[in-house]
C-alpha cells in the first residue's frame, strides 16, 4: 500500500510545521533514506559510480546533514538517481526540498529535482513521448545566472516539462516568473503534478518558491487515452548541466529535506515554531541552517528574548570560527556554559570584558557594544561617515558609523541607531547573518561572469557516464 508521504532527509521532529503557508506537514511519514549517515546510498534506482564521486554528505544541511553535489569544469552530471514509489498509478503528488547554491555560476540551463513517470526512455535526453513508448517528466529547471529577469548573481528556476503535446523533441523550458535562487541562501522549492484524466488535457503543473506560488500551467497531457500504465512513479533527484556542452565553471549546491506527498502540499520546513511573526525569521532560519544558531528550547528560538554577552560570545566564536586559546582571561566565567567561547573572543581581541578581570557573561549586550565587537572582529577602523543622529558624542560613535558604512545595519528607524538599546536574539540573527556573509563571501564573489554561450563549433559526444 502506498504511504502517504515519502521522505528523503532527516525528520527533525515527528510533527513538522511550515512557515508562511499555514500548512501542517504532519506525519504518516516514512524514511526510505536519510542524509544523516552512510546508509543514504541504499535503495536508489539508477545510482551510478559518478554520482557517488560528485555527491556526498555535508554538514550542515538545512537540518542535520545535507547532500552536497558538485559538477566540475567539463562535466554534465552531478547527481541523477530516482526514488521509486510503490504504486505506479499515482496521479496527484506534491514535493518539497530545500536547496542552497554554494557557487552556481551557470552559463546555461540544466535540471533540478522533480517528479516523473518514465516507462521507457521517453522523458529524457530529447526523446519525447510516443505511442507505444510513453513517458513524461517535470524536473526542476535552472537557467544561466542573471538571465530571465533574475537579479545579478541569482539563478532563475522553473520546470523542464516533457509531455504529450510538447513542441519539438526536447522538453519545454518553463521559467517561473520572478523566481530565482540567491547564491549561498537556503531556499525552499515546492512542486505539484496532477496527471490528466485519460483522454483529456486537464493535467496541471504548479510551483512555489519559499512558500509563494510562482507558476501554474494547466491543460497539460502527460498521457494518452490508452496509456493507463502511465502515472507518477519517481522522484528524480536530477542535478544536471546542459545541454550539449559541459559546464565551463565549477558548480556546487546542497539539497536537504526532500519529501513527496499524495495528500496535498508539503510546505517548507521550519526549525522553529515561535518566530513566524518575527521580522527576522529569515535570519533566524538561515543561521540555524548554517549551524551557527541553536534554539532556546525544543523547536523554539525565543526571538524577542534579550541577548546575553555570553550568548553573543558563542555566536561570535561560531561565525568567525575562532580557535580555542590555552589562556583563561576572566574570573567571573569559571564553569559557565560559554566560558570557552568567551576566552576565544578575548584571545582574538574582540572583547576586553566589562572590567579588566571580568566579562559579565549574563549581562545584556547593547547594540553599541555589538557594533564595537563586530568592527574589532572584522579588523575595521572605527570611523566612517556620520550615519545616525542619536549617537553623536557616544563612546561607540566611530564603530557605529563603520558598522553602517560597511552595510551591516540600517539603524532602528528615522536616522537613528538606538545605541543603548539591548540587542534581542532576532536582531542579533540578522546582524550575524550579514557579518557571516561578509567574512565568508558566498556565491559568485570570486568567480568570473559566465562566458558567451554556447561556444563556437560542434559539441563533442557526451561520455556515457555523464549522460542524463
């Protein structure tokens, strides 16, 4: 009997809730595999040796481990096996996965995961569905970086659709209007396939990005009137470049939390249940996904709780990957939960404590203190254009101006910084995410723009091991 949910990845809890959709993705879930240990290699259909070279477990994923996938220069295939469902006659299914582009300087289009119904070689490699050899696929689609209206550095996404009435022998490139992936950010892709009734063109394709619906295509025929055997059979975990020409740039990403449902939208996974109304929810979720921020209780992050100096020390030590010193710097943190992180900060010159011998780990941290510590940590001069009206003459004015000059804050409103206001955990998450992006630039910062594409001349044959 078909399970109602098929899950690939780690169950963070028995009950999953979503953000921004109000959906409940609660259990009747099974785990045919996970990305938490080496058993993730078991049970795939069409898992190839090249897949195991170009994909593997990485930490952190979105929750726990993720699946890191890379395509080297001159390559096509990053990953491409299937999860095959127990019952081929599925006619309506939804999927969800979280994805993070580490560096995806795509010069052309390619494929991302999606659903398929392959009963022959149809639906792949420019072999269309034909009577007697039916098949379809609705994989994800990525385009060349910065094209299709995507902002510079962003990668447009959509659906690569093989269906009965497609024009030409290859699938249709259906970009989702206004939808693109940012480099270095965790984002959530959802899709829905409703197969057509036999003899009718009433099938449907839908797509969502970060909980927002971006695409609908109705009137689709996935199967002909007599093709009763054609259903939704596979979740195709396809990471593939091109095309006829291999990638001229190395490409890398992480997948996690893949789930397929026959009961309705799965929704995007949210690690915390108490931050959905926060203006800083994206920062909280992203820092958690990167393994830099932990909750305050089971599935809670306490966004409005005021940050202590000890908690700030822990965040600084993780974001900056500070080494552990042999020296003990302060007398008031002995045995404290954050003693190790505090010593790391002192050794790095980020803090001098609240007195020459004390750190005051349980005191609260002001926005001015945070700005000062950040400027020291980044090695920036404590000076810059006057950015705010409420810090004139403040002991931290120079650091605050530098903090703003380097794009780390826009203040608290009305040209103010609110230097003496205590920093909340949610504000700290947004600050630390900007800092993390500065010290470890993500995306295309060190990569040349994609070349003119395609290159001149005829492409060489694609090696068998690289084929889709």
